[in-house]
C-alpha cells in the first residue's frame, strides 16, 4: 500500500523537495491510505485498512515506445479513543453532603452553601439520585472507590478517516530531438477524502467539564488532469563546443476540488552543461496546497483559555508595534470602563476552536537556480548547490487566542469608533457592555481556528554531497560512501495576521542552518553506517536582539536561545546468506534529549524524550 518516489520526482514541489533534502532523504514513500493521519500516538485502539491494486505495461504506437499505468488505492483508519472524565452533575451531588440521624455522611439536595450562581459553573445544583455516594476530595485516598466510580464516567470517542485514489496515465516518446527523444506523460487522477468525528453520548450531552461537543462529518473529492514533457535538446553525442548538454521540461496540473474550486499549477525549467563536469539548472514553479480534511472539518470544540489584556498598564506599550497598540488601546479604554487587567487575563474562560470549511488553497510562486558538479578528476563525486526563492500566499494557520488578541490591538487596520469590532480579529472576542471579556460556557469568549493568512516568504540555500569509493584497490573488500546534505535559511518572513510581519528564520523550529552527514561501509557479508544530524542554534525571538533599536533594548531573558546540537545514530548489519539480513541499530547514541538548565530540560528544547534506544531485526526473503 505504499508508493515510492525519487527526490527528483517531477510533481514534488520545491518547498517539499528542500525539506526532504535537508533531512537527507533521497527516496521517499507515501502511504496513500494514511496521508492525512498525522499522529496516532495516544489513541487506545486504531485499525488501519489499506490496499492498492494496479497494472502497468509497454506497447508501441506509430513506431514509438509507449507505456501505461493504472492503479486504485484505498485506505481507511478507524480510531476508538477511550477516556474518562468527571461527571459534573454527579460531582455536585457527591460533594453536597450532610449527616443523617445515625451520624452517617450522606448526599443531600439541600443547599450547603449560599451566594453565587448555583453550586458550580453553569449554575448546577444538586439533584436527588439514589445512586449518589458522598465524595471527600480533601486528601489523598479520602474518597472511597464507590464515590470515585459515581463521579467518574468512562466514554469512547470514535473517529474515521477514509481515502481512495484512482489514477491512470500513459507516456512515451513523441519524436527525436538532436539530444534524444522528446518524452511525455499525461494522465488523470480522482481522489475522495472523508472524515467523521463521533463523540460519545457523554460528550454530546455536556456531562463533563466542558460544554456539549457535537459530532461532525465532512469530505471532498477532486479530479486532477496532468501532463509533462521532457526535451533533451542537445546531448554529448552532438559534439557542440561549450554545450555538453541542454535540456528543458514543462509540467502542468489542473485540479477541480468540490470544496474550494479549481486551480492550475505548472512548472518550467531546464539545465545547461557547458562541459561534462558542470551543469547549471533552474526552474520556475506555481504550485498550491489544498486544505487538509482536518483543517476543513475539524470539529468545533470547547476549551478554556486566558485572554491576554494587551491594554493593561503593563502591556499597553509592548508588542511588536507599540505605537499602534497604544493608539488602539487608548480608543478602547476611552469608550469602555471595565477593570484592567481584565479578569479573563488571569483566569480561564470558555473558548472555541476548530476547522474552517471556507478555507482557500495555499499558493506558492517559487524559483530555484543551482549547479551540479561532477568533477572528472574525482570519480564518483557529485555535489549540488541551489538557491531557493519561495513566496507562499494565503498560508493556512491555526490561530491561538493570543494571536487573535494581537490581531485586534496590534493591527494598523483598526476602527477606533467601534473598538468592539475594530477589525475582523476584534470581532472574534466577545465582550460585556463594559468591555471585559465574557465568561459564559453558553457563549464562548473567543472563536479561534484555521484561517488563510497573508504570506510567508522564504530565501535559502540547499546542497548535497555524495562520494563513494571501492576499497579493493587497497586490499580491503567492500565500498565506502559519504553523503551530506544541508539547508541554510537566509530569510523567512511570516505574515499571518498582518500585524508587524516578523522574520522567523533562526527562531525555535526553524534553525538558520541544519545538515546531515552519512558514512557507510559495506561488503558482501556485513556493513556499518552512521548518521549525524546537526541542528544550529535557535533563538526564542528575533525581537530586541540589538541594543539601541528604537523603542527596545536587549532581550532580558537569561536564556534567549537554544544551543546547536547533533544527534548520532548508527547500525550494523550482517548478510549470512543472500536471502537473510540481520540488523542491529542504535538511535540517539549519545542520549541527547534537549538542553538542560540547572539539571532540568528546557521544555522548548525537547528533541527526543525517549533518548537512546536499540533495535534488532531480521529480514528473510523466500
């Protein structure tokens, strides 16, 4: 049920290729049955069914060699997530107690407290229940098993994701050019995606510590038409001075999506080799990414969160755009007289988050230019260096409550006459008449989730180096190989909300430099390999890095960046026969889990919480 591609697959966009190259990937596989399943860790029961069937062949048409391929791929993942939560009503019943005539502690419906709005959040009051068992929450183990069973309810949440794909394509050569045959491939693909989120009756009724959670079901299908041509214009056999090779290619793909309409992507480029040792290449690509089914149809769920009060005295002059924030906050505070800091900034209030069926496609305009070096005086050595320029428009982002608040008060687009609805982000925050954030489970304070942002700009370099040498010439059986990849990010601008676009290169999650080195020795009977993954230092923030910048000073944090680090892994394999391989491997040899401070791991630095681990495997072919 898996498809494998070379790193130079013609329909792999440049951004994806750059990511794979930075991780040392030369061949990658896609399990079409589970493309949108990001992580099943933590689920109690998961069943994945997948399969693929297809055919391929060759034929001759008008004297030209042709080929065809057709396949059907189906995958389905069903997950049952088993959880438990406190039944809010039963908890209220169990802690509202009195003593009977015999001095026994028993449940009662009589009020045991005064004031407030009911006994608990949402106005819950105790109700008569013959199954009620008094619960004492004060002290470890004070509540007996019967009481715990009464207030704790187990439930199962069910989810399903399904995908099927049908593809047919054919290609071959059309006619001959001086450098070789002009090749082509055309085809059609249909894909259908569907997902279901089915909460339990417990969740639907809101019997737990949140408001009711509703189920949701959604899906889409799309049709894709694609074609590409490859033109070897001049080859070595033409013996043309200063033109050892000249090639060109073009690709196009049209997609019709039932959710967000049509889009056409295309790419064009080529390569030029003045001599055998040097090849210059480049291309321009217009590509897109359709929203994932989870981004479109993720259920609207309720949660609790604080809502930053950016207009309180301690915050009004902060942020990435202090002047803009102060002006917007002044207009807000002039009109509304609620207390500041807002109570919602220090105590959680109900909020909502989820998918957005109105998302549009991400689109990217990208170009690359680079060189391939194959020096004839060093056989089996090749190196590539490429410059990457990507403008990603309408990036899909999942906004947090803090980003919504910043989008409101740090935005130059702000209607001072109506601060409640100063812009689209302000409108996502619900407030009382005095300007404070509402605290009502039936009317969540903030609606967050997936949106199309403005743009992400990327500029960087990527490179590879591969070298292999047979050792038989020095009396050692086998071969030694060296591989290396790097990604150097020179500039990344992230502008999601339009608020003070900030460079993201070099910050946590996006190191300015990352690379990998691979060493391997192998002969007929055994081999050993080592991989070293290097990650450069990462800043917590690029703001306030320089003394003397207007309106700012140096970063005051004791730790303002994460140190660079390397993770070393390796393996040893044996081939006792042609049909058997035994492998011993170690991952994270030096047990690097993250950066420590006073003997404690910094949460932002977590890399590998499992640490050093070993594995052994055997493969037998028959």
